[in-house]
């Protein structure tokens, strides 16, 4: 097989990686192509992933094809040996409504055991994961030798999150190009930028290689047709559906049995390639300075520390009382991150971090803080926070994150102290996305099973519980006159990137998109904002998307979940059964006033998720009255 690159080193690198990134066009050439784009493409026609060859007639397609060829040919001649160079199309990703294009392979257009062909993808503005940049699996062009065409579909693959470490994002400056094998598994991110992403494409192949099209004619036979650049430009929609245009010369027929590439077979190839480097999270990731605290945290999913003294408690309490606050909800529970004023969220967060950081540094090493907020519970016998896990903030295959929850008053069962399920950070390994109001955890139908097992931790003001964000936790209502004032700080490893995982609006809730963010993200996007976006079928915008994956989880049966909890050392908490919280005349009257809410529900319990309904359901199922 004749080498395409003039430089032998570049050819060897391409053969190993399946792609190369090269400087390709000068700025004046980029500008010329942009002028041709503006001349031929109506911006009002741009939607989703737009390919000019599929949206225009033969004359316009021919003009675009030849124009791209003319602009790129000199650059191509400097890089490649004597070869056939085809102009291509404009590929555009709308910033208004595009989606991720999952991993896939491009069609076979030559006999790949005899000839080489490469695709040239050249953005006309800087390209990155933010605005629809390319991603790929390096070396994946060697995985399979199957034919890909309109009648042999190249499937699209969404990898589980644990495989994202093997997917590489490609960052390109305007005029740079990625040249990649048709056989490599690649895709592109959604465009979350502020303008359309415009790319000019072309193709290079061995000079003597016939351009062909493969059409399935039987389970063990394929027909090979003569093709041309015009054939692919003008008949792309028909052949993409598996149809064969009339009057196309058939060159020959050969024996071929197609083996479909499945997600499982792709994952197996990735595992084989990366078996030596595939790393899973080691639970001995050290963040605590004290080895015993680190050991307890790893085993139980939480640890209690004496964080701040009375002077700092008084200082934070005074600050909270003097800062302007939004009114509390009738539920009586408020988190300052949910404030409508983003400047105020920032002010509170920065003050908390600045004030508490010296004390945190006594306990933690090589750490970073990514959120900080006050957490308040007013008196309200219905102010239950049900058992839940926090959002996922980091790649939990490599790191862990935790919340440091510190009350500024003494807390116990009566005023809404925090309760935890010991060892529950090891029960599940799924990602916990936003928005919380739409995400359904795998234990959604077992809230009443989990609640009595919560270990309610009595703490003095200034003590703190540090719990893994995977740990199941919750709290009873505050039934005393004094508000329960606390703060929470998010902490992780210094080198860990911060991610936000967002469940994409879809009836079946199958997919989650990952965004790499910085802590300022949480000032702008709180639960209310994210829930509103979701309700309108939208997602956070102007963020760096790093991939989409299918939501999967472990689903325990009730008896299995109970066995998990009890094996980890959890016991039913007698405080719940004997508490006045579940016996007051006021609450009994509320429950008796609307017994139909849970006795004959029209929707599953989680679908009628409200603080009052949660309280009534837990009370009814625990006390059976």
C-alpha cells in the first residue's frame, strides 16, 4: 500500500494513531472559504448538523466542491505524495439546536485492503468541545475490517462513562486540520458556543485507487459499483437509505459476510487496547491528613471532625443574620446557592471559604473547594429532606468529592440534624445528574425503606460531618423554635477537574451530558434554573461539553437493599417511631385531610414528589396510619 504522506515520520504516526493534526490553511485561505460559504449558504437554513451536499442542488454542490478543492490543493500538495485530492462540502453545527454526534466510522469508499483514503476536516474558526469539536478513539482504525456504506450501516455508539477516559478531544485553530482514517471511531460535540461552527472538508486517496460504492446484494455477497465525487455529492440521501441509484456501473461482485459492530464488541476492543493503562479509582486516594480519619471515611462514607471554634461560629452566624436573604419557602428549607441573586451567591460563597479555609487546611491536604453555601431549616414539622445522594462533581473513577456539613447551632433529631446511611457510598456507582426534580434515583421507590435506617448525628456547633457525595443522607424536620443554621462546603482533590452532569430532556431519561465547569458555574446554575431549562427541553449553554453517555444504574430489590444497609452496620433508628414528629394532632389532621394522595395514587410516589407528600408517605408507611 503506497504511503500518502511525503514525510515518513508523519505516515508512521498516522498509521499508529489513525489521525494527524496539521497546519493546513493560511488566514487568507480561511477567509476565502468563509466568503464562499456566505455566498452559497443561507444562514436561516442552518439547523442541527448541516451538510451542504445534502441541502443543495447539483450545481451548488459542484461549485462548493470545486471551490474547496481550489483553495486547499496547494496545501495538500505540500503534505501528500502524488494522490487524488477531492474537494468536499461545508459541515456546519448550529449553535441553536445541535446535538452530539456519537462515535461512528465513515463509509468505505475504496478497497481498504489495497488503498488508503483519508478525510480532511478543517474548521474555519477555532474548534473545541465547546462549539462542536471532534473527538475520537486513538488507534481505533485497527479494530475492525468491516465494510461501511448505506446498506452496511455504520452504527453510532454512546460509551459508558467509565470509557470516556479513552476518548480524545481534538482542539483546532482556524485553518488547522485533522486528517483521519475513515475507519477511526470519531464523533463531534454539540455546539454550545455563540455562533455556528463551520468546517470545510475534503478527501485524499491513492492516485490509482478507484472510488467505489459497496452495496449489499445478499447475506454473503456484496456488489461493488463505480463511483465518483459527483456520485457521492448528488446521491448521498438515496444511498444513505440503502437505495441504489439507476444507471450506475457495477464493477464486480465478491463474497462478503458482514459482522455487525456492537457496543459490546467496541468496548471489548477498547479494553484490549488499553488493558495495561485502564485504571479504576483506588479508594485510598488520600485527602485527610489524619490516617485514621481517612480510613474511617473510606469505610463508612463519612467522618465527624471538630472544624471551627466558637469565635468562627459567632462570626458566621452574625454574617448570615446581616446578609440580605430571599424569603424562606413554606417548606422552611433554604440553601443560599438557590438565591436568585448570583452576586449574592458569590458573596456568601467567597466569605464562607475565606473564613473557614484556615480550619480546613488543618484537616485536608492537596484539596480544592468548589462550592460553599448556607443551609437553613426553619421550624416546620413537614420539613423533611428525604434520603438522597448529592450530585456527581468529579470523575469518580479517579477521585472522590465530599460535602463538609457544619451546623452553627447544636443539632439533634428534634431540630433537623443530618442523618447518614453508613457505607452507602459503596452501594451504587451511577452518576447523579441534575436537575434534581427530574432525576429519579434507583432507590426512588424505597425511600420509606431507607429512612428509618438513617443514623441521626448529634453535633455541637462548629463540629462537622464530612461525607462522600455518594453517601445516602437526609434529615428529619426542625420542630423547635430556633432555625437550624448550617453551612456546606464542597471539597475534592486539588488535581480533580470539576464536572456537571445534566440529564438531557427526554421522556425516557436515557442520556446524560457531561460539562467541564469551574466553581462559578454553581453561582449561575442552581436547581431552579436547571429545572426550568429541563422543563423547556433545553440544557445549559456556553459550556464545555465533554461527552454524552447512557444512564445506567444498579437496582436493588427491597430485601437486597435492607441486606446492604444492615451488612454495613446500619440499624433501624427507634427515634423515628417514637417521635412526636409523627404523632402531633396537626400533622394527623393534614394526613387525614388528603388520604387519597398515597392510598390510591394516580402517579408513582416519586412523580408526586413534594415535601408535604414525602412527609405523609413516610409517616404512613412507617406507622401505617
